[in-house]
C-alpha cells in the first residue's frame, strides 16, 4: 500500500446467523462502499448476500517492520502516518449454503481466516464447508466463538470451555490443529439491542489477530491482476471497480484491461467500437480503460500493490456488465475454453470423482459448469515427486475412469474387471499426483496457476454433506475454441486394452490359428502386426484374418517348442456305433483336430484417447 502501511486481508467466514457481519462491524473503523449488508436485498432478507469489506488499523508490530513497502516518491504522495500501520481488511463472506460461490471467491483473496461459530450451536454444515475452503485457500485460522452473551451467566465459562474442547477436536485432523480459539459477543442482545450495548472481547480479538498475522510476500513487479468484487458508476466521474490486487501493482494513469467486458459484449452480439476514451478499435480482441483516480477506504492514493484493497475509477461503462471478474494489465490474461489442472480430492466429499461427470468449477469469482476427464502418470511413475507448477506434454499419461484414491482404489482380483472400472491395471496403488482435462461450458478468463475448486452445488443444501469435491491448480489453458482438433492430439493420454483368446489348432511349427479374441464383425486387418503371447511362453504376431468368423492366423517367429507342440497336438474324439442285435462296438473316428488342452492367447496394447487415427501401440 502507498505510504507507511501494510495491508493484510482477513476473511470472516461461518454458518449463516453466526454473527459474522456484526463481528466485522464491531472490529472496523472504516467501511467500504460495500460493507455491513448495504445492499437493499440484504437488508430486506436480513442476511449477507455479497462480500462486504471494511478495515481497522493498529500500530505495526515490531516483528513485522521488515514487511514495510519502500517509501513512495515525494512528489504527489499522500502524507505518511506518524507511525507505521498494519491495516486489517475484513472480508465479510455470506453464510447461506446457496451463496457458496461467493464464499469461495472471497476465500481466495484472504491471508488469514476467522471462522465464526455460534457458541450455542457449535459446528454447522456451512461452518464445515468454510473450514474446508480455508484449508484450501489460506494458511492460518482463528476460531471465534460468538454470542457468548446468550449463555447463562453462571454456566457461561463452563459452556465456553466445553465448546473450545469440541472445536479443538474438530481441528485435530486439519492443517489448523492448535489454532487459537477466542470467545466474543459481537452484538450483545442480538440485532435489535440498543447500540449502547458494548461488544465483548473485541479488544482481545484485535490483540490476538495482531499476534497471529504474518505478512505474505508482496511483490509489486509483474503484470497487474486484480480481483473485482463490486462495480458501480458515479455520475460525472466514471465507473468504479473495487477489489483486491492479486499480483503486480498499479499507478494513477495506467491502462487496465477488462476481459469479461469484451466477452459479455460479444456474447450479446454488440459492437465494442465505442468512441469512449481508452477503448480499442472495432473488432479489437481487448477492452482497455485508463485509470482516472484510485482510493483505499475513501483515501485517495496514487499507487497500490499486491495484497491491497482498492477502488479504481475508469471511463464510463455500464457497471451491470461487470458484477465480478478480473482486471489486468493489457494483454496479460487469456480466455480459455478448456484447461489441464492438477487434482486433489477433498476427503470429506462422498463418492467418486468420475470421468465425464460435470462439476461446478470455480476459478476466482467465476463459477461455470465443466466436464472432467481424469488421468494419472503411467504406473511405473506413480511414485514420482509431484510437479505443482507445470505440465509435461512429452510424457505419456494413463486414462482413469475415475480419480483414484486409497478408499476407492480397485482391489486387484481378476485383472479385467478391475481394469474396466478404473481404465487401467493399478493393483490397488494410488499415484502421488493426478490431473484432469476440464472442458468448460462457457469460456473463462483466468491466470495460469490459479486455484481451481470443483463442487456439486446442485446437491441438496439441507443435506448434511460436503459439496466441495476437489481442488487443484490450473496448469495449462486451451485458448483455441477448436482445441479438440488443434491441441488435444498433443495430450498423450492412453487406455490400456487387454484381450484374451484361445489357440484353436496348429498349422505348422511356425503358425497357429487363434479364436475368441475378436468379434465376428471386427476388422482384424487393424490388428495385423501386433504381438500376442501364448500361455505356453511363445511370442506370436497376428498375421492375417482366417475365414469370416473372427479367427486369425498367428506367426510364431521362434517356432513352437516341443513341449508346446505336444500340448497343442490334436486328439481323436471317439464316436460310438452300435450294430443291430449285437453288442455295441467302439470305433475311433477323428471328428476334428483340437489341442489336447487349451492354450490361451493374450493381446495388450495402448490406444490413445485423442488419436484421430485410433491407432493401437505396443511397447517395443
């Protein structure tokens, strides 16, 4: 932040009616244009419907002084505070189950999370979902037990102690084990109580937050990326976008791009050749505006950097076209139709993550439907160290019918059945890293390496279940809308195919006839040249079709061994013939030549999912 201030974003999350907004109000000294349920719909319904932003400041602790930004240039800079300040921006998230998209978006811009628990009710469904989101999106947690004023005074401390122990047990198996827990009463007496009722425990909470806050590394270099959560117009001045800078920095007079605006206008079939200042020419692929002014919580500033909460005013456009989205340095972001992401299943989600299934995919503030195809490393690479910031197109990957996890990994019983269910032979093992191809139902604009969260938001909000299914990182975006033809053939994802048949008879020392490997209608010519293995140990090569019933000829380059010839030698089947009025006689008749015992054939090959020629490949 410009001046001698350091900004940290603290999320306020929890179940509906746990008192999050009241807590934000009790803590804050400055409110933004979108704070404390200012929306008319929020007031009418009595619940938080959107993200709210407010802040308070305290003297910067000595342990954090090294995080101070460099002093701004003297010319045009706002006056510095007399003492370095720590500004805590509170991100008040909705708590209603139907607003989980908004909660996920808010959680991705916070540095520390306050999980607000109604002390009279404990953990509730959305409390648990918020805890899951926190584990994905941030590193530190403070649990706030709110509404302690509702506890009987004589039993209050005992009830607080009991709930504290319950929360400690809840956090035991999470990354937040040992997180501090503090009791407060943000609005004693409830919403209708007079304002003269002073909140309880707020100064202790501020002290706790100050002790827990650590300053993430803030880097002003690189292109600007800002997450916009509110947009409105000011008559005679322009359109204001408020949000949080995710990376880079911005200064007064800079040009910024609004990717979503171009996408929306094009989807409506509208021209973007406005004569407005800062707008690019007709048919330009980008919409760019110039920054006319900037404010941080009503204070004018000339510059801002990563981590800062900011409002920027640009040339006029209809704010209804941009409810939420990203603002960036010109030409620094791209719109993608599909993406390759790393995938980690959320353990609280019940059921499998299946290929071809649709999920709600949240990227930043945007949530769209997407269809997934899961894949993993080749089995001999299952134990390789995960690579979290790139994707290697030179490697081969194994198709998965579903994401593999230890609880759902197939039992290696009768190979084929397990393979049908998982798309491969894994023998119950799980790879250390898995990926998915996500095909979006509509294009999304996002940076590389951004957080991706998959959910089943169509699930019953009253059911006691986690709707968050998986999370990951976007490793590669596919910008071409015809990516299926232009790009996917580069993605070497294969299925392992296994076929089994029998040797019907021997033709000579180097040739046998096989059956039961293909259906009658199969074009066997596609399989000519592929290797098959006999259960007696010989290697054969499919030579040609034999007749019209799916049989085929196999060439044995090394010839059949004497033992195999003995096994494959034909037997003479006996057929009895009885003469009239005399005892039956037995006559040996060679009905047809068959092996003395069955010899199995096995054929294994790879078929690449995106190979337009549908070729079958075998390892050398």
